């Protein structure tokens, strides 16, 4: 497999992971971008190239950076970090009262000895 193919595969994996972390379906993303759902499928499978303009729109929709999406083949997807970033984005949308409730819930869920996990 060539370097270009490896890079396309890595970008495809990041696109799928970012979409899933954003909680969106392929159909929803296609509608937001004004393209057909099978096009999203082809991009996420690495069978279709992603234009720079499309990468910018994906990044905007998913709330990630273009540089993260346009990773090299050696960059690994860190699911835990992606979930943390998604949670932070969602928490930033909450009002103070709701944010305090979420923090109280997280404290209640934390078991003794789990603080360092």
C-alpha cells in the first residue's frame, strides 16, 4: 500500500470516529453538507478522496481541528481523548445550574479508588 493510500485510510478512520463521537449519522452529515449519504460512506471507507474544503466542513460539523482529521498514518485515534473532548464541548453549552448537576452526578458515580483511572 502506498503512502497516499495509507494517508487516505487514516483520514477515513478519523472521519468515521469524529462523526460517531459527534453522535451523528451518515445521513445527518450528508444533509448538513448537501451531498448524498453514499458519498459519506465512500469517504469513511477510504474509497473517495476528501477535498480540502470538505475537510474544513467536516471539522466544523464535528467540532474537531482540520489538523486532527488530516493526520498522518502514524497518528493513532485515542477514543478516550476523543470522548473527553466531546464531553467538554457539550459541557461548555450548559448553564451554571445544569453544569453543577452534572458535576454532582460525576462525583456520585465515582467509586473509591477510581480517581486515577
